[in-house]
């Protein structure tokens, strides 16, 4: 019984991963269920046991694949970052190096899906927006902590800044994809870095001064 | 003869305008030729007299409708702007007020088409990229003039800055469309305004001092 449930879970995961890759390459509407079945060797009956239709499979891709792909590079790093601006700059550098070629070819899967499906399907729109909102919240919270510990200027609107940062990253990837030119991505990341630098306090001060504390 | 050519031109223009609206609402692949014919009352024969296929009609939409829609708000203003930063801030404000509702519903037609068709059709990609490039050139040239007359900091990389500005505008519209929330657009425009303010020289100086010149 446990083995059956286990293998059923594996089948489900394989279907979702294959669908995630197909949607990433071709968009949702051009993705064919037959292609996914052929690729995974899963029967149509087994697929419809897990997902009542293609839309439901697409929703699972957003929630179980694109969500983690989008947030995993940001959440764990920013959650423990003492200096959120340094941390965001580091994330942008790392993501740029890691995904340049792939982003140029296909863009950001989550954003592509947003542009394709948001206007025509509320189920997609709301699920995609929930991921974007969680991404913004991660940045917002990190910047708020930075304001408290003095690494971010006190008058920064952390919510609006988080909205801006996420939009710039998505706009940059979209522009680079159409230009087929990674210099577009670099120029945008440089612009965002300038913006981020301006969020630091004019005169940097340290909340904790270990020497002074030790001697006091 | 002149009248025939004139009415043929009118028919062509009507087809392009109807296609531009259909593509804006539904994307290129979901746009149906029959719908355009029905809407315009043009015969299939007349359409194929002007465009050998749907793709060619789509290309004409980019070059004759989306190009001017995209550039008309930027070119004439920036061409004669003495202070490009003030001018860009003014454009962002005006565009924001004018197109907020429409942008929320459908996003930016040029960018939607880029995201849909750039990965699958080089003809679309290159034509769309040419519009983005002209848009960047308009900003680049204005910022360069600003460097010369002292309204833009001397160490600003005008080409990269232009790439950044265009990408931010497109990213902002895309984010707002998925969020269905005009506060997302406002937050991005505010972020971009902060970035633009930082491009001004630290101590503003005027290249021309009329009083001094008159008394000299």
C-alpha cells in the first residue's frame, strides 16, 4: 500500500516536471498532453487520475515547480542576511552567471506564463501573482530588517522597493530574451545595482561595535 | 487610377489597424484572419492582395502601428529636451495617467508580442527588437546631450542607462498586468524616478549663464 502510494507520487512528480519543461519551452497553450505522456511513458488514464484536466496540471506546475525555482534563490539567502543590499547584489550576480544562456533562450518561465495566461485565465493569474507576492515579501522583510539594523536608509519604502526590484528583474530577463543579447541583462543588473547602492544610509553606521562593547 | 490606389491604401490601413487591435487583445497566434475580415468587411482576396499571409500582416502591425505607438510618446519630447531627466520624468507621469487602465488589462502590445513570438519567429523578434533599439537610441541621445549641457552627470553610461529605462518600463507594465493592480505600476515608476534623480550632477551647474554672458 505504502509502495503504491509512493510510486503514484513518483508518477505525479514526473508528469509535473515534464509539463514544466514543455510549458517553459512552448508556452501553456501550445503544450500538448500527448507529448508529455510520450515523454514520461505514463498512460492517459494515470495522468487523469492525478489531474482532471490540462489546466490543473498547469496550476500544479506553477505551485510545485516554478514557485520553488523562483523563490529558492532569494528566500534562504535573504532570510538570514544581515545586510540585505549586499545580499541582493550577491543574488543578482549569482543568478546572472548561472542562468544567462537559459534566460536568453526562454526567458523566465513564470513571467512567460504570466504574460501568456494572466489575461485569459484567472486561476493562472492568481497562482502566479501569489508567487510574485511571496517573492516581494521576502525582499520587503529583508529590507525592513536592514532599516532596523542600519544597513538600509530609514526613509526607504520597503514594500514599493520590493515591487520595483522584482519588476526590474522580470523586465530585464524579458528584454534580454527579445534582444538575444546578454549585454542587455548585464546593463539592467548594473542599473539595478546603482539603484540598490542608493538605498544604503548616506553615512554607514554599525549597529554593533564589538570592540566598544567588549571594552565597556 | 489615383483614386483606386488611394482606396487600396485605405483598405490596407483598415486591415492593419483591425489586426493590431486583435493581436493586442488575443495575442498573434490566437488572432483569426476571419475575425479581421468580418470586422473590416474586407474580402479574403483583398487581404491576400496586400499581405501574402498572416505573418506578413503581423509584421506590418509591428512596423506601422506598434512602432509609432511606442515611440511617439518619447521621440518628439526627448528630441528637443534641454533637460532629459526632467523630460523622461514628465513622459512617465503622462504615460502613467493616460494608459493606466488599458495597460492593466492588456499590458504593452509590443512587449506581449515579444514574449509570445520572439522565441518562435525570428521575423517578429528582429522587427520588435528594432523598435526597442530605436526607443533606447532616443533615450541614449537625449542623455548624451544632457551630459554635454550639464544636466546629466558626466560619468553616466548613457547606452546602458537607456537599456535599463526601457526594460524597467516594460517590466513594470508586465508586473502590473499580472497583479491587476495599478499600485504596482506606481511603485515601479517611483523607483525609476529615484534612479533617474541620481543621474543628475551632484552640484547642478548651468552651461549657459545668460546674465554673465550679457554683461561680458
